[in-house]
C-alpha cells in the first residue's frame, strides 16, 4: 500500500448524480429508503422514466475549485467521488456509453475531469467510486440480492419473459471498459468498487489487472469482491490494497488488515431532504473519526452535494468543525499508527507516531 494513504487518515467521500436532484423522493414515492441514491429502486422508476430525469440534470452551480478548497481547508487529504453509481449514469465523458453527464445532459461538462484537476492543484489525492457489478440501467447486470431481483422487471418492463441476464456480457460491454477509460484518461490515485454482486475470482482478476495495467500505483479497495461486513478471504488479498468496512461502521477493535470506514455526515449518502433523515452532531463526527484512526484506519467522510452542484451547507459546517479540531490536534492523527496499548481507555483513545517515539492520548469525554 502506498504510504500516502496510510498517512492521510482523512478523506472526503462524495455521492453525487441524477439522484441528487430528487432529494430522496420521486412523485411521492421512495422517501422511506434511508439512502437517497437508491431512489430508482426505492421508488420503482422504470429506466425510460429515470432517463428523463437524467436528461434534465444540470448542476450549473458546480465549482470544482470551490469544492476542493473546502476539503483542503477541512484537513482532508484525499477525495473519492461517484464516477458511476448503481443507476448506471456516469459523471465523466464516456465513449462506452452516452448515458453520461457530457452526452446526456444540458450540463455538458466532465465533473470527474474538473474535480480531479482541482484536487490535484490543492495537493489532494483523487479517487473514483465505480459500481462494477450493479448497474440498474443494464438488464444484464446483477442486482445486489435475491430480494431485489424482482425490480429488474419493474425497471425494464419491456424485457422478454425468458430473458436471462448475462453478467459477463455486461462486464465486457460496459463495466470493464469504463474502468479502463477512467484509468487511461484521468489522474486517478484510488478506485473504490462497491456492492460486488456476482463477482468471482475470474471477474476480480479482470478488474484488478485492468487497473494495475494502466495505473500501477492506483489503490483498490476490498469491495471489488467483499461486501462491507463480509468475511475476508485470503485468496483475494493480492487483488486489492485495503479493506472497506461496512457503511457507517465504526471499528470497535484492532483488525489485522488496514481498513477504511466509509461514514457520512448524515444518515444518507446522497443528498436527502424528503422522508426521515438526520445529521450527526459535531461530537459524534469527531468521536467516530478518532475511533477509526486509533484502531488503525482511515476515515472517509461522505457528503451528498445538492442537485444544483453546491455542497450541502451542513456538510460544509461539519467538515469545518473537524478541520478546526485538526488544526489543534492534527499531530495525533496524521502520519500516525494505531493504539499500541492492549485495550482502549474508557476516556477516549490513543495513537502513536509512526516512528514509535510519541504516544498521543485523545480524550473523548
């Protein structure tokens, strides 16, 4: 694993796409789902209808430099954004599929390119999330569980009754080719795969080798094959670099592999204003951050920008709170290693400098 990642400790996760403009509800449906980025499934929106929503997606207030500056000021050292989420819509200029922000919307700009360049100007590492298995726009792509399988006919009502999905056809025609585009056309330091339904050794090798062929230094997360709370299998260790634990999971014990916690400032990853949702308190955010770092991991804190392209004001505020805390306590976080003591103290946690000469005590009372 590259040293930059182990030393960075704090990253920004961004869930942004067509779903951002719906804010968790569509025609009175779907608001009960805790993740707004799942609105197409939650509201049972057929692909053709969702395409109409996508064709109107126009985040004209998006400013990559503004985003990067917010992250930099908050003490964040790397950024990961959804290049393609489960809805199949890409935030980059893809030659593989015109279902992307440049070809399909009035916005006509490549968000991945602009944000990658802005982050690197600020000295931040840049990564992309890519949903390699699930793609609701592709009938051949698997769904995340047998329970969700019934949604295939809802999203694609014109499929013949005897249709049999072919995941390898989907991978060959879209998924693997888009990953190759990302690796060849953008300066990518990390790729964050997700929900590996149907993935096996043969498919894992295809994606891992594709990434390392074009960008040997690009880090790969464990969700190329393992779900967030799945048992780690030794046979797959050569094909990724670190473990992404469960969504919003705060590790409670030291783990043998290097981990990253994908947390969020709110109960949703995509921007949500409809239905039930909540934001974490300032103390919760700092406690969750400290716990993750002291157990030996990175804290990837998500925000869901608004459909107009502006960052969520409450997310900016909470990032700022952590940034202010880091200005005073950053020495105990950056470039550190996990708590060397046998147990976690009741009053907080501990970390140690990577040269082993300084022990940091972090009170969470």
